[in-house]
């Protein structure tokens, strides 16, 4: 936060001028009395407007510094889905206390969203949408739109439902409504096919529909086809960003953080990393066993050990490149398990070219080091084989995990490196035994 700004005395314009991160840092530094004073001066509506741009984790911490009544007033002014995201960060007792202080209608909207898992379509949808009925005319709908527009999160789509059951019949765009004849029924104007998603669908699958169909909002229905909410484009973009961040963290061999990095303490970072670190430590123990198994081969030609770091590093780097590219492609829906043969064929063809290049490079390297030509051939052949093997492992494992409904990002770069290290040593010493006639 800029040092010349006193967050405790800033007005609404000054607070809105701050970057969200600066505003969050400044507000979190305030003592409860200072925050309460700011709340009194700005009002719940203005403060809610600012807080809606902050991370739910930070907003929940700020709610803890306000009285239950003040927190309830602020959450009432937020969109229902944003308020539910904040409430999910609070303890159940605090949730219930704040909901009790809220306006009954607003509290009911938030409660309805809290019953769904946070990572489902129901957990990220909002109940602030425009619902109308098929027998209404275009002129009636436009008059209703002028009254209801402020209560909806988006007005670009109007959802047509059955009056009694609330079952979704179709979606009407604002453009179609404006261009319709005044007496034309809404039921005659709805799109012939409606793209919708079930309330229990994973949020990432729902978010992918936006990029696939260029939507501005996506209706969410229950098992009976009744409209229960919508997911907006900004929420979909946020979901995809969060999923990408989680994939990157998993690819690095770490559990994703549930809070911003700067808010996470050393103990939280320790817990997110230690399990993977210990698992990789145990998995890499077999590398030492392989070296012990080939101890006699190493004793016959000690110079074989000179190239071990080079070869296992090449295999690990090859696997990491493929896993990173493939997991990202799967995350965006570009690749699925049904594409397994195409992926393996493509990666093996690429690996042949990479392997030849690395074989030539390693052979030239052995020449410059002055090693025996026959050892140079062993290293070159091994480099070629390790690149091919690493490519096969890295191309297959993520697809297998996705087929088993597991997160492909679990096949992180460190895990691939660990797997390829040991098997790469086996390839190296086996090639040395065959080509150099060693025991």
C-alpha cells in the first residue's frame, strides 16, 4: 500500500483507487475499532463493493474484525455467490451467527448455495438471475426487466421456466428480446437448444463450457431439470485460473494452498510439501539399490559413473517437459483419454528426433572429455533410449490417471523424474554390459 495513504481515514474514492492487494493489506492491518469506524463512514454498500474484489479468505478475516451485525450488513450487499464464498471460509458457528443477523431473504439465498460442495457447479453459481415465464409477451418482459435488472448479476440472458415446476425451458438473449415484436410470447423466442449443467458437476467441467461455447452465463439445474442458479463468465474465468494454479503447484510436487501464499505460514507450507517430499524420498531409494546391483559393472569401468548425472538429468527433463504440456492440455479440455494413441504416437515421434539430437550431443561431449570411443557410443545409445522411455512414461501416466478419474497433475514433474532416474540407470548399465562386454 502506498505509504502516503492512511487506510483508516481514506474515503470511498481513495479506497477504490487502491489495487485489490493493497486494499486487502491495508484493511487487514486495521484494528477492530478502526475498521468499525471505516465501516460507519463508508456504509455497508460501499464497503461491500470494495470487498467483493478481494480474495474470500481475506474478506472472511475482515469479517472477524466486525461485529456480527456489521458483517451481516456487508454480506447482504454482496452478490449471493460472493457472500457464500466468504461464508465458506468461516467456522460453522460464525456462519450461523452471521446468517441469523442477516435479512431472512438474503440469508436464505446464501444458505441455498452453502449446501453444495465448493468445487461443484452448485458451489460457484449465483441465485441472482432473471427468470420469466413462457406466456409473457416481449413487452411485458421488457417492463419487468427495467424493475428487476438491478437484482440480477447479468441481464444478457433471461431464463424461461415453467410457472409451477420452475423447470428450465430455454434461454432468451437480451438482443432477441429487444428485437422481438411487443406481443410475441417468450416461449416462442427461446433458443431451440439450451446449454446447461447439472448442479453436482465439477466446477472445472462447467467452466470449460464457457470457452467451448462462448457463453456469458451458464444455467445450473437440479436432477429434475429445475433452474437453481447460473454461473457467470467472471466466475468461470476465476475457476479456470484457480485450477491452473493448482495444477502448477501439483506439478511442482506440492499440495495446493487454500489461502494466498503471503497469508500462509511456515507450518502450512510445511504440511503442503512434506507428504510429497517424503513420498519422493522413499520412491528414489530404489536408485541406490540399482547402483548397488551394478556395483561390479561400475568397478570394472569407473568412468561409467562420470555420465550418470547427465543421463538421468536428460530423462527427467524430457519427462517434465511432456508432463507439463500434457497436463495443461488436459486441464483445458484439449486432450482426453480417448486421444491416448494420438498422444503417444506424437510424443514418441518427437522423442525420436530429440533422442537423436541428444545422442549426437552426448557423443560429442565424450569426445571432448577424451573418453574411449566405445564408452562414447554407450552414452549416446543410452541417451537415445532414455529419451524414448521418458517420453513413453510421461505420455501414458497422465492419461491413465485421468481414465481412473484421478487428477493427472498428481503425476508431477518430480515424480516422473524419480521414476525415470532409476529406470534410466538400468538402461545405462545394461547397455554398458552389452556393448562393452562387462559383467
